């Protein structure tokens, strides 16, 4: 039972590294769809938030859904405030680092608040930042996933041996 429990803990920790990569990918997807919808189709921010949810597969989807729901009451003053509040509120459900969270929060500062060209520049910059964070996340995942799994199994074996 101890070995199973510690192995499961190792699996959970190992999966958090993969989950971070998926969450960063969802943020990048959101930005890409947002830019395309805004510039090519001419959609408004509120409509883009509603339509981008279908592309999300992680906890980012719930955050975007909550922001969209908040915007049904007070827009546009609420977007930046709701963006930050929802990210902070749901932070514990995400596998993002503090740097990732800061980047994610900063996205809400320019969406719907600046002109079309300015938003496009910000989005392109943020996509570049996310790409770098994804590279780092993939490196961390590849490096630490096996370590976490091995520590889970070996830790359980050590505890079992010590208790005997």
C-alpha cells in the first residue's frame, strides 16, 4: 500500500509537468485565435472569448468561461479586472509557474483596451514570450518527469524497507 501510494504521488507530480505544457499551449492557442478573430473576422472581444473556449482543453477554458460570464454584466471596464481575478482565483488548479501566471495576467491588460494594431503587436509579443516559456516547460517536463516517477517508486520501497 505504501509503495502504491508513493508511486501514485510520483505519477501526479510527473503529470503536473505535462499539464503545464498543455496549459501554456492553450494560452498560445487563445492568443492566436483572438488575433485571427479580431483582425480577419472583426469580432468583438466578448464574442471572441465565447468562441475561443471550444479550443481549450485545460483549466484555461474555465478561466476564459468565467471571464466571459463576468463580461455579461459589465463590459469593457470589467475585462482587465475580471481577467486578473479569475486567474488568481483559479491559480491553485493550474500547473503554471509564477512567471507563467504573471504573463497570463498581463494579457488581460491590453485585450479590448487598445487599438487593433496595438493589440496585434502585444499579442505577437506575448506569443513569443509563451513560446519561450513552453520551450522551458518542455525541457523541465522531459528532465523531471522520469525523476518524479523514480522517486515515487524508490521512496515507497525505502519507506517499506524502513518499516520492516
